[in-house]
C-alpha cells in the first residue's frame, strides 16, 4: 500500500509553540472581557451580583492575567519571526523583503481589527516587525545589550525627562488648570453631548473613533506615558534570541533543565517582588499622571515601575515554563495539546475575539446588556467563548491547512493563492 498525499504540506511545526500561543490567547480574551474590550463606558450600572467571586476574579486578573499573557503572545511573535527567517535561509532564500511586505499586510489586518476595538495590537506588532528585519543581522550580544537597555527603565526615564527626575521620595502633583479651562456648566454640557453622541453611535462612528482618537490615546499610553510599548519590542527581541538558541527545537529532550528554568523564573520573581516592596514609597504616586502633566517624578517610582515590568516578564516566564513542563507529562500533555489547533489559528482567533467583544459591548451591538455584567459573569463568558473557539479550531484544522486569516496572510505574502484544503489520502 502506498499513500499519495498533497505536495502542499506546511513545514513541520513545533506543536508546543502553537499550544503556547493558544494558551496566551486565553489570558488575552479574559483580560479584554474584564475591560469590556474598551467599551467600558457603556457600563453605567456597576452591579456586583457575586461580590466574593468578583473580588477573586479581580485578584486573579491583577496578579496572574494582566500583562503576563500578552507578554507571551508578544514573545512568540519574535520567535515566529526567527523561525520564518531561519527556515527560508536554510533553503537559500532571503526572506527579509517578503517579511516586510508581510508586515504591511498585517498592518492592514490590524486596521480592520481596530475598527472593532482600539485594543487591537496588530498595527503595533506590524510596526515593530519592520525593526526586527533591520536588527536581524546583528550579533546576539548586541541584541542582548539593546534588550537590556530597554528593560532597564531607560525608555521610561527618557519619557519622563531626565530634568524631571528627582531623588525626593514623594512629589505632590499639581492640578492647576489653565486659565482658559471650561466652566462647570460648559463641562456638563460637553459631557452630556459626548454621552448622547456615544449612546447614538453607529458601527461606522465607532470605527472612525477607534481609528483616530482612541488610537492616539493608545499610542500615547504605549510610548509617551509608559514603557509598555518598549517592553513589547523587548519581548520581540527576546523571542528572536530564544529562537537563535534553538531552545524549542531541543525542549522535548531537556525536561530536567525545563524544571530548573521554571524554578529560576520563580526565584527571580520572588526576589523582584521583595526588592519592589522594599523600595516602593509608603505613599506611591500616580506615575502616569505625573508624566502626563510634566511633573517631577521620584527616581524610586521609576525604579519601581521598571521592577514591575521585570516582575511581569518573570511571571510570564513562570507561565511559559510551567505550561511546557505540564505539556511534557502524560497526565496533562494530551489535554494541553488540544490548544495547538487554536494556536495555529492564532491570528484568526485573536481577531474573532475582538469582533465578538465589539458586538457584545458596543452601543451598536449588545452593550446595553453585556456592559452591565460583573467581573464573574464576564470571566465565565470569556471562558465559554474561548472553549467554543477551541472546538471550532479543532474541527477547522481537520479540513484546512490554515485558519482563514492565516491563509489570506500567507497568500498575500507570496502574491499567489496558497493551498487551503487538506487533500484526503488516497490508498493504492
């Protein structure tokens, strides 16, 4: 008997990477659900039907989910970049120009996603992807230095302005308003008009606002008020560096080392947490507010913020290595591998999350109902959507080589329609 299969078969994948991507998207949808996918202003009635459970969900979100899972998603983007470049190089192909065009397509996909929710991060990923191509030829030690500088707090100090950094432990914020500020009646009228405009907003009105005002606010937060955007790029570089190390190619045969690495991340996380508590001022300031108002910022606050970023990275490392260790066990591996289909369709599933969130929480959708749900209901609803996506992804990948957006992205990359369906094996 001989099996004749389609010659168009995707390159051999490392399943644990796909499963990790699917795992990362669990945290992404949960935190975005708790944030109403950026449509939180429709939640005019804060009703807590399950106070204790809501509090537990809040603690879980703040200490385990927020920032950690999107870190993993960003890290895997840098890793995937290396894998694509490396595999093309082994075939004697310079993939850099193709990858640049690939980022242009991703940017367009991100713009469409932003129309539904400004929280879509793909446009920023596409922008950073351009720099990855430029930095790819650099030696590892140069990339390590660059990553270290980003994670050292240097971007945050630059944003703050070195002249505004003080050694004082506490600096009061000034709330002086400019002389041309609005009166109370004018502010009330503007607020009423904004609320009326918001309540009557259509999809196209929301899309326009997301692509303009909300995007400006997002970019301002990411790059002008915090180090969040710079940390994301550092994660891209870390993904590239880990890819060069061949870690995931050897991950299945280094199980003891994986456990040691897990312990190392845990110890590092504890150390960073302890140091942070020691140096954090008794009366911490609102760093974002001080920076936005051009106020002086205590150096201790910048150091604390940097430690928080590093702590978030080590906690993401705990999640990654914990997942890998469990993935390699017989008891949990077969269940966690279910996420690999979800991860292979990561782009499609990410955008479906955003579209679903917009439909649920926007004023042109069902925001008048879902916008009033408490944290517990939102958390459960997020899990239900995630499980449904897993089921659909597994069935989809049985019949198709790629997810819908992955196929369009791949076809656009090569400017040629790529094979889509799986051809059945023909036995002779």
